[in-house]
C-alpha cells in the first residue's frame, strides 16, 4: 500500500477541510453507491488496473473490487 508524504497529507487535509463537496444523491458517481462512500488508497498499478477493468467491463471500481474479493474467497474455500 502506498503511503502519502507529509506534503500530500497536508494538501489532502486542506482540500477536505476547506471545501464543501457538492453532491446530488440522484446521480450515481464512480465511487458512490447507494449513499455509501469509503476512501481507500492503492498503489498506482492497482488503481490503473481497476480503472481499466472498470472501463472495459462498464462496471464501477467497487464492482471490480467486489468481484476480485469474491473470487479470492471462493478460491480459498475450494
């Protein structure tokens, strides 16, 4: 997992502290599903893979991650 530098953390903190997100619950975004939102940090390779797979399959990144986790659990139980 990628670790943020001090400058990156300060920039993110400033952005999240000083800005109010504008949301419209009727529009489903790429990282929002049914009103829930979780922020995770992944390395660049993982982010590119998930994004590319999401575009190719017309699924959200959450759906891609969900599928990968289910496959991993199924393989472990087999």
